[in-house]
């Protein structure tokens, strides 16, 4: 007794219809894989079978292979590429519900759809054969509808071909047309194996029949339109090896690709110090302030720069044209300067050491240099002696401000960010001096550092020490840093309460 179609059969028909309409699998001319003309009950000798797999029809997705199916098909494709004598044999089996003729016809339609998907996956069409579809009589022994699904399956067998493959093409079948040679993709740019530029225009050419290519650089991929056989796209390389793969599909569904590996060696910035001049001796009897000038050449935007004075670095500003101009105060008989920069690609460069010998340096018992690590922030250095005299931006010199420390001087009040602000005691003056820092202008927190130089003119007593960092912000605008006693040179670090802010 035969039954009518049931839900599982309708599902099989839907899968076959969906697969037969795959745009990537159906060529323009109604192409079909021939059904193998083999005797009934044909079976391959076990020794000729290379590989074999099967999966239920209800596991066949309409949009793509499952992960397991895709992995097996990729392995089949690679084995067939290595050995031309391997062929694929495809057969679809359905349950025995309904008319036998309809079952076999439907099984053949599903097999054709699967064959087209195999072809789109890179399996050569001239090495795929279909055995006639069949129904499985044992399916009628199932007691539940769910049991019928295991008899709806696809079997794929890889085997070594023999003389029986030389069969006559049925009169109603068109002979397979020999396919032309696959198209080529040629990469034109970047042309070299190494480059010192990050940004490039990727250019290439191919046949005009290929309309779109996929460009993959490392793990990043994008699609690029091909116009009149030419494609181009801007790309950015990362430091090190950059594997570039360009892939396209020709009209016959074959993948064509071109590959190239380009190594990006980011160029290091080069720095030149032009002032103080090489070999020049600076007279500092009246003022120890000099301006360090120079230029930076870099193919990559710069991120930050440092002036290194006597092995002590501090941030400095860089102009858009790569030049810099930074005031500094000479501390010893021969200070040394270097400039180091870091670009956005992570490359660093450093200048040659520029010695700055001096003449006429007085024996300053104390010098303090304040700098900080944020631009667009203005910090102020304040110094108060035991008598209440106060040196700061509005009382930098006792000649101009009677309330300033008599023996002290504020040499630099830098308002452009990073500092420095420099204070010194110009002659022997016993006393106690408290140094503090205040946040005058800005919107973001920053960290302040204070370099203290004691007895620079007496090598046996000379002391250079950096204090900090001290964090300041609009919410925490002031902090005492240290107290120095002269001539003993005793230094006491200060923490805790802030002092009243002096208004500018």
C-alpha cells in the first residue's frame, strides 16, 4: 500500500528547489551533470574507493554547507587536485512513500542541486557523476514519521575512475564544453617586498569578466569593484609582514587569486639640534637661560617629544612643521642636551648629544626646575623663605618686587605647557626655603616633577634629585613639595595640606 506526500517529503522538495536556484551555482546555460549509465545494482570495488561520506537531507542548509560538510568538501577538493584520476560519485536516496517514479525523479533533482553546489565549491564538473536516485524500501518499516528522515540522505563517494567511465553521452544531453583557462589577477602596487610607507594604493588588473575581488590583508578583508579589468583601493600596512591576498571568481565559478607579502619597515624620525651651536661656549654670568632649537623630519605623524638635559627627560612641544624651541637653564660647567621623539607608528628617534659648555657660572647653592607632563596646562612654582618673602610669577626678582626673596630669582615662567619654571638662590644665603606648586590654568589633571640641584659649583657636595610625581588638577590645585635648609643642604619632603593660592 502506498501513501501520499507527508511533511518530510515536502521538506525535501523545498530543499531541492532552493538549492537549484542558487545564483552562485547555476551557470547561464541550463547546465546539468550527467547521470552515470551503470548497470543496476552497480557497486564499486572496495579497493577503488578513496573516501566516502553521507549526511541526512534535512541537514542540507539552503544558504551554505554546514561547518562539518564544508570541511569534508574542502578535503575532497584538495585530494582531487592532487590526483586527476579521482572522481566523485553522488547518489540521493529518499523514503519509499509515494510513487517510485516521483521519488526517483525528485532524488535526481536533489542530486543535481547538490552537484551544482559542489561545482561552486571548486569540485571540477567533469569529475562529478550521479547515480540514479532511489527510494529506500526499508523506510516503510518505520513506525514514526521522524524515522523516515534517516532514509533521506546524500552519499558522496570518491573513487579511482576506470574504463566504465568512457560511456556514450545520451542523445538528449549536450556535451560538456571545454572550459577556457582560468583568468589571472596581477598585482601592480605595492610593487616591492619592503616599504617605509604605511599607506599605499593597492592596484591590480584582471579580465573584465571578473566584476568584484576580495582583498585580504592579515585578518582584515574587504570587497573592491573591478572596472574594465582594473581595480584599486587604499590600504594601510602594519609594521612587519603584511600578507596580501586578492581573490575573484570567474564566470565558471572558479576561484582565481594573487598573493604578495609586503614588509613595512616604519622609518625612524631624524632629529637635529641647531642651538646651542656645536662647540660654542655660553656666557652665563648674567643669565643661565638658553633656548634649545632644532627640527624633526618624520614620514609618520609625531606623538610626543622629550628634551633630555643631563640625562633628565621632560616633555616639549613640537610645531606642525616639525621644529621645536624650548627654553632651558644651564646647571653645570657643561650641560648636555638630546631630543627624543616617538611617532604614531611606535618608532622612536633620538638626536646626537649636544654639549653646552659654559663660562662665568656663579656658585649657585640651590636651583629648582619644575616641569609637568600635559600640554595646555599652566603650573606655577612658588618659593617662600622663613621671613615670609615670596618668589613667584608676580614677584620674580627682588629688584622688581620688594616682597620677593632677596637672594632668589625666578628665571622662567613658562605658560605654554610642560614647563619649565626655574628658580635659583644666587649667592650664599643661610635660610629655609619652602617650594610648592600650584595649578593655574587648564582642564585636565597632570603630574608635576621638581628637579632640585644643590651646590652645583662644588663637585664634592653636588646633589641632583627629582621629586614627584605630584598630581594636580582644577579640583586639587596646590601642593607643597619640599623644604630646603641652607647651607646644610638638608631636604625635607612635604605632603598633606595645601597652602592658600596666590591670585595672578
